[in-house]
C-alpha cells in the first residue's frame, strides 16, 4: 500500500499572513503591528493543541484590544483562505485514482473550521487527517512523522509527501518518506514524481 500525504497551508489552500495583521488592526482601530515573539508562541501553542481556540481568542483580545469570539476568528480566516488550484487539483486527482489520501499539517481547529466554512466537504474522500493540534506537535518535530507512519502501519518509503516548507521536507526525508517541496517552480516535477510513485 502507498499513501499520499498533503500539507494544507500553501498546498491545498493559500493565505497571506499579513492579512491577519490587517484584520487585527481593523478590529482595534490601531496601526498594523508585526507579530511579537509571544504572539508566535501562542500561535504555536494553539496549533499544537496546548491551548484551545477559545483560549487563543482570549489572548488576542487581552493583548490586542479586540473583542472577538471564536466565531469571529473563524470568519477572519474564512476571508483569508483561497484555494490553491494546483495542490487541490492534485488532491482531487489522487482521490479519483483511488490513492489513499491523507493530510499532514501544522494547523489549529479554527483553520479547519474556516476551510469547511468556505468549502463544505473540502476533505471528503480523504482517508484521514493528521493535524498538529490533535497530535500535539508541529512539523518538523520528528514525532509527527513517526506518529503518522505508526498510525498508517507504513514505512516511510510507502509515503509520498508534499509541503511548502524546506525544513518540513528535510525532516520527512529523515523519516524515510518520499518528500517534495511544493513551490510553483516544482509543480510539474511533483506531478511527474507522483505519477511515477503511484504508477498513474
């Protein structure tokens, strides 16, 4: 058995981080400010499931002067997300070819809710979702790859993985996974490599 693992952000959907900063500024009436180190820590925590979406919103409200609810946060991300047509197309083509498709992504619950809010059934057909907020670690932590392989009952050589970040690709390769960086200049190469890997 062979498995196709997809990252989500900048593979299946796109977004611009700066748009979130503009949404925060719009909500406070203040100028746009960069994320602080502590902000980044909180983002990491919510994406590792160490704090809930509600706790993350509470932090944003207290630190930024907002009055958001979790529903507001989901709505912000719903506006920010757009479909990556190339990655989504590859996802759908793999499903049509009856390839077992999974996600392996650094992501929080509110991101998943925002995607489903925009495109109901977006992940329909996928055999499973490996998500950092459920697993408790983020890529490129080696555990997220070993956990995924264990749950699949698979060896790394049985898995084909695409992700936009080079450090995540390097860590996946360390786990023996066939990993490819999903960036525009590599799209055609990835399609060809996937077709060869899955004998499509």
